[in-house]
């Protein structure tokens, strides 16, 4: 059977992160959603996504296919049902389709003729940007159990202070010295070739993915994920960093999500609680207004390739698009469109030729190539988001 992940109805709710990737490639927990499904299915998936992303994330269709809504995170129960779907069957959770069987060339928008199978158990669903951090603790636990099943951790170095060491897993090549790991409130996963420098204090649930780094004296509260090749310092709480991004210095990041290739300058601070303790609202690309989150704590949502200078201050519930550059004193507004350049005193358009020069240099530092596909995707986003900018 061939398995294909599709973006589903919540793709626009998950902007700015889905500007540059399918829903399936969002990281929540230890793994991306795609990596989770592939681990459970033991199969390499492809994707149905936006046309401008399809060159980088192509779909491979075969005679028989199972289409899977990428907003849903797999577990053993749902995967067994998905594997056994046959012609004219679809799996639902309430009103949402989780997966359905499709022959090659078939397109389905109406499932009224399908045999509907209702999932009785619980399943995690990523419907809004804030779900990425608010459901991250549950996702870390599920990924930890999946990744570490029937495996043995590398030894915990003698210089490490631990609480609940049986809930800590260290992959080969990881380096840890004179740090404190408290896994009493959730598991701690240290990925291959990751590093935790001296004086760091970590409280789970926590995931440090491969080749990521906690710098000297970092303080981390769960549920936090630091994606591959990312570096963090200062104080971080209940945040998800997708990968290849840096918050390398002092400053606070809480209840936030950073995409890839982001950088927060030294002493950047994010407010995650309003002074009046009111519910936080976040910019919603679908309605082009500010949506209720139901949350009291919510910080920064920053799309790929965005950066900010030293001492930047972000208001509670700020959304930053793709390839924005923020600097200067004062609080910038709490919705910053893609390809914006400036700060609290106002923004101008960040021209693509300048943005691409930076992206090429930044990616080369990590031995990654800024490809023609990447350039075409960012060009599309620049044009698509023009209406939000004051040209």
C-alpha cells in the first residue's frame, strides 16, 4: 500500500509555518509529523500540498493509496486501522477525516458514499499554530516511547545531576557535562551528536534533536523541543524550535514556535502573558484578523528565515511571517508580514535579492544549499503576502 499525507483543512490556520512546508513537515514532539507516520507505517510517504511547494515536496501516486490527513498525529491504535482500510472506507474523528482509501486518479471531497469508521480512542490534532507548543508535551511523550522502545540509552555521564534517570535517553555521539536533568515531570531525549554545555538546567518533557546545542547555563522548562542543528541559550519555556535556528544568548522565549533558519539576537525577550492576564489573540491568516486562542500564555510565532536584532522585545501573541528582519527599540506591532524590514518605528519591504543573499550565507554555514526550489518558494510567498505590507 502507498501512503500519501495531505495538508487538510487546517493548512491556512498553520501559517506562517505552512508557507514554506506541507503540514506533514511541522515538528511537534521529537519528530516531524511525517517522521512519526513513517516510523509507525515503516514506509516512505509523499505529500499532496500547495502547487508552489509541489516541486520540493512531490506526490507519488500508485494503484492503491491511503490518503492521510497530516494534521493528525499517529498512534498505534489509529495506525492499525489506517493500515487495514480498504476500498470505499474512510476513518473519521468526529467531523474530520483522518484517512481514506483511494485508487489512482480518484479525487474525493464527498465521503457520503464511504463506509465511515469512527475512531473511538484519543488522537492528537494540530489545528492551530499554538497547538504546536500547547500539545508538545503529549507529543514528546508519545515520540519518546516510540523512539526508545526496546533500545538502551547511552550511559549518563558521571558529572550530570539527574532526577528520574530512567526517563532520560541519550543517543550516540551526544556530549553532556556538569548539567542538571530533571525528568520527573516528563521524559528527556538527547539526540545524536547533540551537546548540553556546563551549567545547563533542564526540566522535562524535553527533546534536544540531533546536532542541537544548549549553550552554557541554559535554563529550559518543558515542554520544549530544540530541533536539529539549533542552538539555544538563556531561558526557554514550553517552546518548539523546528531546526537550524538560534536563540544563542540570554533573554526569554516562552510558549512560542520558531520555524527554520531563524535567529533571535542577544537579550531578545518575548512576552507570553498580558499585563491584564486576558486571553491572548493571534493573527489568523484565514480570517485576516486576530483569533481567540483560549490561552493565557502565548508568545511568538516566527516563520522561516526571519531574524531579529539585539534587545528586541516582542509583545504577547506576536506573529512574524517569513523572511522578516526586525530591529530597534520599542515593541513592534504584533503582526509582522513576511519580507518586512524595520521595527516599532515602522517597516519597509525587505527586497528578495537581499533576503536571498542572507539565506544563502546562513544556510552555507550549516553546509546546506539555498536551492532554486527554495528561491522559487520564497518568491511565491513574497508575491502572495504583498497585500499585508505597506510598499
